[in-house]
């Protein structure tokens, strides 16, 4: 049998139970290492902002419906500036969703 697949609200609860306990700060720090090698400089700046919100507010800041409010907060309500920096909305969504795997990797020291 392979790895379990998690879906829905219960997935987050199950995932939290299976991972070693780390603070949000610790998870954010280990994610920054991976972000620095997988994303361009403008993406890194935005993702580091997202990580700071995650550390301050919690895991709910990583929900897909938080992407637009986070962009507005970071770019002072100027979504056009966010698109100019980060690319098309589809690309921004991929970056936002894609970096999150680095928060919950168990194989990172």
C-alpha cells in the first residue's frame, strides 16, 4: 500500500496528526529554504509574505479563498501590480498552491 491520500476538512486534521509537531515558525523557516530554490525573486517575496501571514494568523491563510485577499493586502489592493509581478492568475494560483507542500514535508531537516 502506498501513501494515504487526504481530501477535505478531515484531511487537514488527519495530516496534522501524522506529522511530527512543529511550530508554524519552524515550518515556515524550513519552507523558505525550498522556496529559495524553486521560485523566482518576485514569487519568493510574495510567498515569504504569505508565510508571515501563516505564522501570525494560522493555517487558514493557506486556503485557496485567501489568495485574493492576500494579494490585495500585499499589493495595496492593486491586483494589476500583483499580476505584473507574479504572472497570470492561473500561474499565481499554481505558485500559491505549489509552495505549500514545502510546509508539510517530513524529509526536510
